[in-house]
C-alpha cells in the first residue's frame, strides 16, 4: 500500500520511501496519493508538493524534495525535483 511505503515529513517538506517490500509504483499513482493526502482537512495548511505537467510528467514545487533513492520506486513517468 502506497501510504505505508512513503513517508511525508510536513515540517521538512521531504518525502521518502520507507517501504520494506520494495514495491514499484507509477508516478501517476504517486501523484494521486499525494493529492489525496493534501486535500485532507488536517493537511490543507500545507503547500501542495507536486504539479502535473502532463499525464506522465510531474514537478515538485513549493520547496518540497525527495531523495534520489526514493525515486527508484516510481516508474512509468518522470518527476523533476
């Protein structure tokens, strides 16, 4: 489950892969996951971390980051950090 495999540090604006099963997700799944997290009432105070440039091309925004190791678990598209 993607929510268990990625950790969101709202204070440091960093997203990391913490999964143990090494499951690979599509960047579209990842984008949808983040949109779902950031539209929750308790998270509306935080700036959205990702912008869709197309159906398979995404861009981290608002100072959010992700380490390159975590990017290995995202395929079928690109994310620019």
